[in-house]
C-alpha cells in the first residue's frame, strides 16, 4: 500500500474541514426501496438478490454528502452464507462484491462531479464493514456482550479471520469493525490486524446500552486500553447507540485515547427484539441531527454519520451542518 493510501484517511478528515461525514443506515434505505428483511442474513441477502439496489443506496448517500461509504457486509459472513447452502468460494465472492459495489458507486459518482466547479464533494473512501460476532449470531448479543463461556479469544479471531482477509484483498480504503460489545472482541480485532499484518487503516466501534459502558458492562477505559496499543486502529467510537448518548461518550473517549473519535448513532428509535419492529423515536428527527452534529464535532468527533433508521436526509442534514452541505448539482 502506497503512502497516499496510508494517509488517505487523515487527508480526508482534513479536506472535510476537520470532521468527515459517514453514510447512514443501509438496510433501512434498502427497505425503503422495497427490499424485505425477515432473515438472519439481513442486508447481506441483497448482495445475492439485488446488487444494483446496493449500488443505488451507496449513490444516494454520496449525493447526500457522505465522505465515507460503509459496505453492505455487516452481516455477511462465511458461516452465514454456508448455512444458506452457498459454497465457501461463493461466499467469498459475495464479500468481495460488497467492496466492489461501493468502490464502483464511489468511482462513478466522482467521475460525474469531479469536473463541476465548486461541487463541494470529497472523493469518498470505502470502509469495509465487519460486524461483530453478535451480529452474525443475530440473537441480540451485540447489545448484551454476552457470548457465553465457550467463546474465547481464539474463537473470535477464527470467526473474523477469513472474512477480514477476503475484504482486505478486495481493496477497501478502510475497515470498520462495528457494534463490538466487549473487551474480548476488541482484543480479537486488534490481535488479528497484527497477526494478518493488515495495512488498511481500521476503526473499531462499540455499541452501548447504558451510554457509559460497553454492553458487557466493562468500562470503555478497559476496552480502549486494548485498542490504544495498536497503531493499526486509527479511530475508535460508538455506533448504533441512541444519539443522545453520543456527546458525553465523545468527551469520555477524548480522555481515554488520542485516536480519532467516530460516532454514528441510530435514529433513536427503539428496536423491540421480541416483536421484531421499531418503536418510534421520542424526538430525534433530522433537524436534531443537524444541531447535534455540530455539538459532536465541537466535542471532538472527527467522523460523524448515522446507523440504523437514519437515511440520506439525515446524512444531508449532518453534511449541511458540518460543511454547509455539498453544492447542489446542476
Ligand atoms: Zn445500526
């Protein structure tokens, strides 16, 4: 990997004025376009059934002003694909495809705006999503942190290893470990990046339920201690937690790490796991995101976006707030 690619992450943050915009909820937007998810493989299924739709959603987020696209691989795992009757080779091709689709969307978007004077967009980076072990189990354990006594460090590394290799080979600009619920899995990610000599810059994001600790109950101090030792992890933060937790956690993380801080909360709607539906947010519309994005930036976040139930209009609101929005395309 050349020098440019190694510094591309920091360069982008600088170009974006000190705080880059990440895209928003992926499955949410697929659903708006009519995709149906009542399957543990969730948005990964779309890689098989409707890759054009994935590209379309990436393009919508770019139009909205996203500087970073997260690939559709959050719940795409080799064991998950195998359980659906796919071969390992087919599963690996689908993982690579998730990166390829985002890169294609980024390139075609950039081709179309690059020569427009004053367009206000940045050439986006593609971050390969690596969901936690709990996201693969699809039993809510990414929000409880309880993987049970039989899940140890080696098991978590084995779970992540091949997918990480395949995603890296597909050529993303960044890696996004998402909704990590405990210290053990953070450690597995850090050790794996080292063991596999991964040169692609990574971020690690935790989920949180109480707004103060990792879902496992372990303190973020303990969790970040593990991550601070790694130069391969360039940013740490929180994703898929309610937005009102973000500000205090940014302040907390600032005390605990020198790494860039990333937040991409969900919309504040509450997932009712038993009924398998979203209960409405008490009060967190796009206008609130516009307001809070500025506070999160001022608190020290370097990357801000949205997770579940946020949409291109959320990202547009964030982008508008942080950099007066991309210029309207003629
Ligand atoms: Zn989410």
